[in-house]
C-alpha cells in the first residue's frame, strides 16, 4: 500500500502510473482507503519500473507546485 495525504493526490499518482502502463488498485472517493494505492510487482524489473515512475510523477508534481508559486509573486 502506498499512502498519500489526500484522495486527490492519490488520484493524480494513479493517473500518472496509468499513463506509464502501470495499473494501481484505487479505492472509491468515500472509501476509508481513498488516499491509498495498492501496488503489486512481480519481479525486480517491475519494481524498478514502478520506483522510477513514482519518482518521475512526484518530480512533475513538485515542478508544477513550484511554478504555481512563482506565478503568485
């Protein structure tokens, strides 16, 4: 299980994984686990691919947040 702080953030990460051909298990908006993703890997290559994708998605998120902050100055 992978936890985020908000269901919306879990949805962003899930969408990013889907765009990269990885399929996380998500939970509906009202579900107690809505802020979580369930991820399963079969082997080391899948694990490496998942880790690289999550790093890339989080990097994109940080860059987007930083650029929004720059626009408000």
